[in-house]
């Protein structure tokens, strides 16, 4: 497996040959002769496949630098709330401190490829600014094409990229090693750890070093969670209950960061509703896909922390006259599922009420929008809340989240933000969003043609 994820050793004749083949393959990029021929000699299979993905995503190999996805204020807030912030001391000790005089940079990015921290050799940091390898920049495959951070995230495993194997030509002078960072309990992708520099950045031992650092950081994250759980468990029960009851639903969600972890703690109880017909429920690291009806019930309970009576749930759950008997049967089945995940998660009754904090991703979006962090909100926003649900309470929640998301993007969004929003299913026919993006795009932007074509298509459809 290592020969697939690692380039040939630095200084070897094989490396020189591999670089010549990669440069030759770049000539096909100039000729737009994609997909690359499977038999193209010398180009590693994973590099060829990554280039093909990059081309399909319309990444431009001639872009001189990566775009900035988070400005200074957004970056500071996002980093502070990100679940990887707590393990940065481990990264500093094992990677950053040894790299200061070694001609290497250490970068830590989030799960969508945006760099959050870039530290290491000061002289190299200044050089890396030329290609925007800086905090806040987007280094995903969709944006810059093949690179160690973006490709490691795309593949879900460690990767090394050498010189001309990079899709973007401005990066050919650099090499890099990256390993994705997964949640030690749930397995969810949290981010990526990267080493960038010259030949030593892709030495065989570099990959092992980054893998070992990630493993140590994951262990530290798990220790912190256990310590937090022990601290919470040692508090008087009445005080814990009173503190929880005093926190309204919006405030509960307000403590959730963009990574689904509460600020100041490391709760792992979440409910993913956005862009899904069936919710994903995660409790203490265990995840289960819920039925459509159970998804609706938990969504309603998560936004009504004080609880709901059977009659109130029926009004919010059923489009017509709801049956309390049918609801009770659904609650019996839901309780069994929750009991298997964690007995403490079983809802109470009279009223029906969640027994532990449960953070819906829709709540995280609303919290970010309330703070004016619309870019972070858009990263979390994967689509409408339970889009096929006809439950009145879910329709209200869906409309509220969607309308506030659209309003924020139209009011404060950059051209890139507007185009990202326009790619969502609910915005496929949104003329206002495309018109706003067209006004903000530079006159020579290659993206203008696609926006104009979309507007012409929509105008033709309206005329017809």
C-alpha cells in the first residue's frame, strides 16, 4: 500500500522519471485531453484519478494561488470553536516545534479542506504566501486540484504528493504529506494534518511521523472527553438538571460550533437533518440512521427543549388529524432504538422531552446566521431540513432555516459564496442569487459564462 500513497524516494532516479511523466501529463491538461489514458506511463494511479476528479470539478491548473475562504474575523471564531483546536498543543509539540529550522511547514485544515493553522519555518511561510498556502485558504480538490491536504480528505487516508504531481502548476516546487484526522469515537472526518516543504516533506519517515502525530492527538481528544464526562458526572444531579432546564433551545444550539461540538466542551450528541430524508443520530460516538417518522419526532423534540404534550406533537407531526395512539406506538419504537444507543437518551413522557442535550445541525446553522457567520453556516448547510417531510412543524423549521440562509447569502455573500449556494438543489432555479453573483464576479472571471448560461436557461423556461 505504501508504494501507492508514497512517491519514489527523494534523490532517486525513479523520482526524476516520475516527475518527467507528471510534467508530460500536464501537457494533456493544456490540450484538455481528459480523461487521462489509463495506460499513461509513470503517473501513479491515485494521482491520475485525483487529476480526473479535479478536472471534473473544474479546478484550474493555471491558477497562481488558492482562494481565501475565511476572512480574519471568521477564521478566528471558527478556529476557536473547531474540535481540532483542543489538540493543537499536541501538533505543536510533535510537529511544529521540530519544523521551525527544518524547511518545513505544518498545516491543519478542516474537513472541507480549508487551512486553519499554518506554522513552521518562518522563511518558508513567507514563500508559501505566494501560492496562498495560508490560514483561511481553500485547499480542497474542488478548488486547487490534487494536493496532499485535499486529496487526503477525498480519499480518507494518508497521502504524499511530490512536485509536478500537483494539479496546480504554481505548486510544482513543493511536496507535501497529509493524513486525515477522524473523530476517535464516531469516526467522523474532522480535518487533516499536513507537512509541506521540499523533498524531506515526502520522505518515507514523514508519513509515519504525521500518522503517529494524528494518532497521539486522537488519543488526547479521547482523554479530554473522558475527563469532561467524569467532571460532569461528579456534579450534583439537581444542579445539572437545573442548568440544563434553564437553557432554551436556541441557546443550546448556540453553544454548538461548526464542527458539531459545543464550545467549551466536547459533547458528541448530534442530529443531522440537513439535506437528508432520514436523520443521522449520534450519541456518545454511536451513530444510527433513523426512519423518516423518528427523524421528525427527534427534530421536533430537539427544538422544544421544554417538551411537548402528545397533542402538541400530533399537531406538529401529522398534516391532518393525528392519532395519539399512533404517536405512542412510534414513541415505543423510538425509545427502543435510543435505549440501544444509550439508556440515558430515552425521552421522558408527559410531556415528551429529551433527557440529554441533542444538537441539530439546523440549530448550528441558525446560530451561525445569528452571529453573522454566514460562510460557516453555508459550510454546515447541506440542504433543506428533511426535504421530503410533510410534517407541519418540520415544514416551518425547514422554511425558517432555508429563508434565513438565502437572505444572509444575498445580503452579505461574496461571489464565491453565492455560487456555492446556487449549487444547492433548492437554489437551482434562483434567478436573484445568480444575478447577485454576476454583479460581484470580476469581468474576466471564467465563472461568468456558466452563470450567464444559467440565467438564459431560466429566462427561457419562464418565457415558455
